C-alpha cells in the first residue's frame, strides 16, 4: 500500500513538472519572437535594402560619369576676339565666319581678292613691257648705250612685237618705241603698286572688322541699357526736347 502511494505521487509530480516546463517554453518562445527575433530580422532586411540601394546608386553614378565627361568634351569653346583676329589674319573672311557674320564673308574676300587679281594682272603686264624695253634697248648700237644684240626681240610679247615692227620702219623708230614702252611700263608698275597697297588696306580692314565685332559679339544691345535717349515734351516751357533716362542695374 505504501509503495502504491509513493508511485502515484511520483507519477503526479512528473505530470505537473511536464505541464509547467511546457508552459515555460511557450512563454519563452513568445517573448523571444515578439521582442528579439522579429526586430532583428526587420533591421537586417532594412540594412540589406539600404546596402543594395547604395550599391545600385554607385553603379548608376559610375555609368553616368563617361557620359558626363563626353558631354563636357563636346561643349563649344568660348568665343574670343583674339581667335577672330587670328583667323582673319590667316585668311580674309574666316574671322567674320567665326563671329557668325556670314554675310560679311564674301565682302571680306572681295576686298582682298580683287586687289590681288589686279596686282597679278598689272605685274604681268609690267614684266612684259620691261622685257620689251630691255630687248629693244640691247639691240641699239654701242654708241647709243646698247649692246647691238637683237636676239631677244623675237621673244617679246606679240603685242609689243607688232608695235616694234611698225615703229622700226619709221625714222627713229626704235627711240619712239622705247619712249612709248617706257611710259607703258612705268604706268603698269604704278598700277601694280597701287594694287598692292589696296591688298594691304583690304586685309587690314578685314582684320579690324573681325576684331571689333568679336569684342561686340557679347555686348548688351537689349532694351534694358544703362542710358537711353528719348524725345519728350516739357510742359513748363511748352517745347519739345530730349530726355536722358538712366537705368541702375
């Protein structure tokens, strides 16, 4: 009987202890889940998302850097009057084109090109007359200062050769030819020199125009200027006049 009571008491104690241990484990699991595990998991997810977002932003910035560098390289250089001057010195009209005044380009080219053409043309005519004069002068006898050599006469320009053939049949024909050709030669030498002066003048005007308008390209020509002149009517004296208005920016 004693042993039976002892056994029943032992079984009852084991059952009670199992029930209490189970309840303690459930309470501990609830506490851990509600206060520890869930916040740690959420914090870990947040930090992971932030890390992924930061990495994505870094990759995007690295991908955009070459594009930005290319855009910066493609930016137009700043307009400078010195560049306009240099270009107009190199060739007429380049400075005007650099200033975006394209309608002035043919004017600048003509201002230099026409005198250059006249210089070349007059210089050729001057050389022909000079050669003709020298050829006929060398054909004169030694007593008249020549070399008595008429081998160069056939090499003259046909225009001068025809005139020489006509004058050679006249009295003092060679002297008359030399006088006429000398005046012709001196005239075209003068034309050549004038043409060269016109080339230098036209080129200088081309450079000056490119330089001046290169400086004025960024000049404020809008309506909001610092000083404006307007017609007005003075009520006190009953007379028209001119009013000066100043704008302080």
